[in-house]
């Protein structure tokens, strides 16, 4: 089994509405997010799990939805914790790649700061 990875980034603001009202993350603030997709799979006769242009296309769609936005205003991200953002991104990658017979798994890592990441590899 092989794993390929692709990384992209976006800038976005958010706030966490479910934390205590004095918590610093309750206020609007921003991050330079890094989104990393890991695709596990088997190689085809071209030597690929899949063409990375497919990954770039998914990244482009996600980037258009999230870059320079307030994440709380994006459908499905009303409580945009790093964990929820990882699941949200995984869902989009899985929708596009989940039926590919060579793809055996998808994992998403969201890095919101050098010290804070969330990793999700599906239900």
C-alpha cells in the first residue's frame, strides 16, 4: 500500500461560539491554515494511485469556499473547530474520491498553527 500527499493553504477567520464567553477563541480571529490530504491506495498501470490534478481540483473547490472567509458563515462550519474543519474537508475529498477502486483511504490534517493540528481519517 502506498500513500500520496498533497498540501495547500488558505487564510480564514473564525470564532468558537460554544466556548465560555471569556475564552479567547470566542472572539473573531484568523489563521493561516494548512490542509494536507493523504490518499492510501494501490497503483495503476501508469504507476499512480490517482492523478494529482484530481487532488488539485478538490483543493481549488475548497479554497474557493474557505479562503478569506469567516468559517462560521460556511454551511456545515457553524462551530469551526480544527476538528470540525478536518471532518468537513474529509467529506469533500471522500465525495470526490470515495468511489475510486484504487483509493483505500483518505486522511486529512488541518494545521491552524505550528502547535495545533487535527487529523481525521474517516468514520
